C-alpha cells in the first residue's frame, strides 16, 4: 500500500464517503465513487437480442432455423446501422439510470472510465470493437456541451478506445443544429434529429468502418441519424455500441 493509499484510508476513517448507489462506506480506490459489490451487482442485458437493433428477445429454441432473429420493428424499417448493441438495461428506476444521470447531469466525470471499462468487458459476444477502424462519439451541440462542461459520449469513447486499442474520431461528426430534448414516439424523435448532424471532413470517414458510441439507446433515432449521415459521407459500415438501452 502506498503512502497515498494510507492517507486516503485515514481520511475515509475521519470523513466516510458513501457509495453513490447503496450509500455504504467506500473502500480505498473505489472506482467512480461506487463500491465493488454495487459494480458487480449491476444488471446485464441478456445475449438473446435482435440481430439489428439489439432489442432483447426470448432465447431461440434449439434447432431454430434463425438463431439470430430480427425484431418486427427492424423488419418493417431496417436501420441505417449494421448493428446496435448495449451492455446494461436502462429502466425508469434502478442503479443503471442512477449512474447515467450522475455522469450526465451530476457531472460525475470520474464514472466515465469505469463505465467504459465495463463496456469493454461486456463487448465480447455483443460487438467486436476491434472489427471497426475507429470510434465516433455521438456529439452534443456546442451550447449544450458548454453548459455541461463535457460530452459524456466522448468520455465513454475515450475510455473504450484506450481499453480496446481503437482510435477515437472526436470531430468526425458534429451537431450543427440544437434540438429540443427527445420525446414522443420513434417517428417524432426521428423528425426531431433530422438534419442535426454533419460530417465536416468526409475524407476522415470515407472507406472506414465506424462504431458510434453513446450513453443510452432509447428508440435509435439519434444514432440512426448519425449512422445515416456517416454512411452518406462515405463510411462503409456503421455500428452502434451504447452503455445502456431502454428495454
């Protein structure tokens, strides 16, 4: 144990710091202000999912002709991305939502690195991050980024890029139009983000396989528009990987 660890342990005895999720005492070196048991107890998405959008589906029966089925929504309207996957289920309540809100609105930027490591650990069997040439974070409009102080998608992409050895193209995609907070059904959300993104330099994405990174997949409207713009600018394939998704 280093002198820094001893100093931190002494401070914790004098001034206990509660875990962000369970409010229990934190051990020295607890990642992102969350205790180890709470990290281990986070729910994971099941492996059985739509081959396109990643929506959880019942497990396929043995001998099924289609072990990787596509959900009805994707059959009716194929998405512009090759696949979308997520690590955690996002609900109206629970620890995943608490972590996402703490990162995004609570400005707990220290959560970004352990959450990115979790995404990397959960990627096998969901998405092969190394099959993509680079990671592209879903951008914020400059006014929202200025108000928040950071882009949570970019923070997750940077951490995942370090773990997976992938380059992060921070400026490959920009948000050129500010949009109101997403609400309504999928069609309303698609209308809301239409024309909101642009590729400043098509040469940066042309011929590349790109993996979009974001915090939460809700209806897929935002990442769908981002993928459409990237493909129109020359990307040969676009995948999506988010920390969580609404189930």
